[in-house]
């Protein structure tokens, strides 16, 4: 029996949240991000996309393309709050939800059809519930596999609902430009176009002599993908391999005190995300990028695994201090905190009533961390901060 798969993708998520929360921004060209010299566009409203502005574009370029754009700093706490509402809708429909980001997920609704109706009807219900609860729109692709569902969700944005039955997969995919194929990066896409392959049909029908120089041993898989062949299940148990928080500075920094302050804030942010996902980290690291773009990482294992802000903060400060001692006077343009070797938070013991501190057989979330998380969730990520992360 074929599967019924939905790919749900919120429309210009960050920008749409800002336009919803501030009615004065409705209908205006909005870019979410920091407008400093090194800022990048985190999200672009559909009004500003008409000028060629896209996410991940340098903010200076975006404002040059659209001088009238309104630049709004990101509010990650608010986006996570809305994301929780959206994912609550998903889980009302099926337990088989594979989140890809705050605003995107695959849903396997095969077993939900008998109760909720055909997949397009389920997709319509999801869109309506999201609209009622958040005031936002989502685009949904409906297909028999994940790949085609993802492609379909992007064909009629915003607020789209595109159904691709198995019998029409080639009819829909064949004329699409190669850039529509998920996973085909910009550089590889340019090589594919330079080889004269313009559409997915071109890839599907090209001989190995053309595809092998481009894809190597991935040639059979890429030909299958261009034909819409995908047997991957929706997996709810995918473990994140890493989690990070990083910041590019408006100007190069060399003062160890300034760097320490930024690092403490990043450690707090990374641990808040870790706790929000119910995970612990067994390895902690720092990412260091110098003014000349040379990049270094320093990591250390931590046992037992932790999600406690203080423990992560202490390790990252030690790692950075050692690196700075080896590279005196170095000017940094970026600093980041890396958490790897992630695993689900372990369950409390039968007779444990609360957080367990370091030195008592493990590290769990401290009471302070819990309080910080709760306040930030209610009042925003900058509502309450530790002193060592402030100016």
C-alpha cells in the first residue's frame, strides 16, 4: 500500500510572524535580521522578494535591492513559541511527524485517512487550524513520498495546497527546473546547468556519460530523485547530531572581556535550545573565526552529559581562554558554541524529586536554568539574562 505523505512549510515564517504581531508591517517589504555591516537576511516577506531579496543574502545587498525594506531584528523566542503551536496541530493529526526546522515538517497521514478523510482534506484541515491559531499561512504538498511532497509544497506558495498523485509524478516533475530538486546545492546546480541539463526530465533521461562526471557514484540515486522515486519513511526518532549558537560581530573583536561576554551569551542560548528539545550533550566546543576567515574549533568531552548552562559555559570559557593564550592579539569576526554527541535527557530516578547537580552522579537542569527558560518563553529571549552575558 502506498503512503500518504504531507510536507508542510510555513510561508516566510519569521517575516510573517513579525507582520502578524505588528499590523503596521502588513503588506510592507520586511526583512528579518540585523542591519549591521555583516548581517544576513534570516527571512524575507513576499513583498520584498519581488525585488530579488532572499534569505541568507547579506543585509547590505538586500537593502540595496530594496531601500524601502523594513529591517526587523529576529525574535527567536517568539518564533519557537509559534512553532510549538504549529507542531501541536501536526500531532493532532498523526504521531508520525518529522520536524525539519521550526517551520517545516513531514507528516505520514496514511493511518489517519480512515478517521480524518483523504490526504488533501487532511492538508486543508491543517492549514485552517494553523490559520485560526496563529494567524499565519502554510503551504502543503501532498504525495506518496517525501521527495515529491516537498517539491509540491513549493509549487504554489504562499498559502498553497498542491496534490501530486503517483500517476502524475513524471507529468509534474519533468518540466521543473533542476533547482527544484531538493539537496542540489548552488554550486552543483551551476555545474548541472553548465552541462546542459535544464529540467528534471533532462537529468532523468541523461546517459551515465553525462551524469557520472557530475554526481559520481550518486548518479543512480540522482536519476531516481529526478524521477520522483523516494522510499524514505517519515521518521520521528531522528536524533540531532549537533546543536550550535554563533554570532558574527559587527566589527572584529580582540578584547578578551568582550569575547567572554559574547561567549557566555551564546552558551546560554545553545543550552536553552538543548533543553527545549529535551536533549543533553556529551561534547562541548567553541568555533572561532578570525578576521582573515581562518576558522578553528576546540572541543572537550563532558561526562556525564549535560544541558546545564553553567557547565557548558565554564567549558567554553576555558577552551576559548586557551586558544587566545596561543593566539595573542587575534581579532575575531565570529564566535560560536557547539554541542555534539546529543542524546535524550535521561529520566529522573524513582526517588529523585528535582534537578540533580554536578557532583551527585550527573548534571541536570538547574533551578535557575528552568526559571530563565520559563521567563524567556513568556516575555522574550532578552527579558532576563545572566550578568556575565551583558555589557
